C-alpha cells in the first residue's frame, strides 16, 4: 500500500496526467508509538502532478476511478508503512489476549538486532490510525500480508483471526452507526513461495469474507515473479474501485471473478 505512484507502471505519464482537483489526498506521516497519539502530521492536497508522485499508487488509482465515476469530491487518507506485520496495525487492548502474537513478539525482542519500531505490535495503530478517529470515513482499503507470510508458520495460519479482529477494531474506532465497507487486495503472485507461506495467507484473507460488507480484489495474475512489489497498480486500484462502485453506489457491473464455494 505504501508503494508510490512514482514507482508504479507508466509513472511519468500517470504523474503528468494527474489533474483531478476534486480528488484530495492526505498522506499520514510515518510515526510509531507505544500509546495512542492524538495528532498526525500531514495536509490535504489536490491530486496534481506535484502531489501524486509520493502518494500511494493503489489508493490514488482507486480514487481516480471512483471519483471519475461518481463525479463528486472524493478524499483519500493513507496511513501505511512497508514491511509491517498485521499486528503493527492492531490495538494493544486487542493483542493483550492474543497468545500467538505475544509469543512471536517475545522471540522478536530477544533477537539480534532488535526489531525496528515499525515492526512492533500496535505501533502503527497507535501512531497513524488511532489519532485519525473519529474522522468521518466512508470505508477502508487494505493491502498487506507479505510480512506475516515470511514469519513463523503459526503467524501465517493465524492471519484470518487477526484480520477479522482488525476489521472489527477499525470499524469500532470510526463508528458511524453503520458497518463500514472494508475491501482488501489478496496477495499478488511473486516468485517461488518457499519459505514464504503466501498461499496460506491468501487462504486466510479469503476467510475474512465471512464478515459483512467486505470484498477482496484478486491480484494473483498481476504479480511479478522477480519483484515483490508489482508495478501494475492501475489494475489493482480499478478492481477495488469496482467493488466500491457496485456495492456502495449501486452501479451495474461485475465486481469480482468466480469464488469457490468449497475446497
């Protein structure tokens, strides 16, 4: 999610063509904290050549397609940071009773060198998500899972439980009296899976579709065998936008491919 437009496919053309004054962008400055912060650093900017280069490519292409279709002002807030496990983005209260995450974290603390701030449980939630509430938001986009696929197998197998917990926590944090839509990108194809459990994490992500008002954009075919961050973020954003346009705005279009009903 952090990968910027300047690193996406056709970056120069996309940046030059970014003339969308009704699409506004807010990039949360990276900060990690042990307790919930009260403020974040950043400012609203129009989508223009001078601003989109450093903005999340997935979020920008999603917002561009959505705003063009609905024709009203649209705002995107991005709080993201690469190489983070999902536990970085969950609350301390929720993780307090999570034995698997606690065990993993204790191993990390004894490791040398010690884990960096962005890999500590709840650090991103405290620094970059919690201080945004109760800002009025319409829904969430999520693109993460690579870090958990590279850790111990018990973490990758635990991803669905964590992900379902995170969705519920964020919905509660930004409570508006309705179940806010939560859409995510299933992990893209990349190289040879071993020793990464990418297939397992993809399966875990799909299990979260059991929650209401959720949707999954498949990116397996958009991957790059030699690049963990495939550059075709235009297609990723378009698939997320189709989910929102169909499910939130009632547009008559196909928003997902076939989904198996049993294994």
